């Protein structure tokens, strides 16, 4: 059973890293956590394991010199090789973790570049405010001109109707007068 009682700040100080690194470890699954009253608490056992790993990485390789009975040849113990292998493995783990972090950042950069491209295309299709005002004024002037033309055309249509009605009335009068004269003759 894990005991969650170490805050992010204390965990970062224990490991000698930043709180952002602690957050990356949490996201990467290296550290588990519990949230209590809006505070992130880390498992002490997991922090101890990471601290041991870090201290093993930073330890100096100890070499032990063994003198042969001849006192001529020097042998280095195989523990040095084992310790070097362990450190190399840990370095590879760190590099893998950094690669994952870089991949995540590259994904974020890609998404942000897409957003920037979308915004640039929107900006290119937008009209600047002074240009918009100018175009709006031109549209209003054009609308007024069109309205004047419509009013003139409506006036012409009304006068043509009146002329046509007058022509029909006059024509009917002439026809009635002609019929009247024809009946009287």
C-alpha cells in the first residue's frame, strides 16, 4: 500500500528537479498521485525509488585495485563493469523519457502551427476596419443611387399609367362622339 503524503514541491526538492519535471513524471506514469483538497500528493515509496535511481546515476565509479601476488598486474573488479552497465541503462531510460517529452512537444507545436495557419487564412480573408468603413460608405452611396433610380422609375411608371388612362379616356370619348355622330346621321 502506497502512502501519499508528499507534496509536489517537497518531491521536487527530494529529487533535485523542478515541479514541472514532477508533472512530467506524473503524466508519464513514473509517479502516481492523489488529489486531496486541490493538492497533489505523491507516493513516498515511488519518490524513494526515483531518488535511489538518481543517486546511482550520480555516484562516482569506485575502482578497487587488486595487486597480484606478482605485484606486476593490476586488475579492475567486474563490479565496475556492472555499475557502468547499470548507469548506461539508466541513461537510456532518461533519453527515452526525453524523447517522449520531445514527441509530446512536437505534437503540441504541430497543433499550434495548424492553428496559426488557420488564423492567418482568416486574417487574409478579413477586411481591415478602415477598409470596411470605406466599403460600407461606398455601399451606402450605391444604395442611395439605386434607391433614386427606383424612385425615378416608379415615378415614370405612375406617369405612364396616368398617360395611358388619359389616352384610354380620350379614346373612349372620341369613340362615343363618333358613335353619337353616326347615330345622328
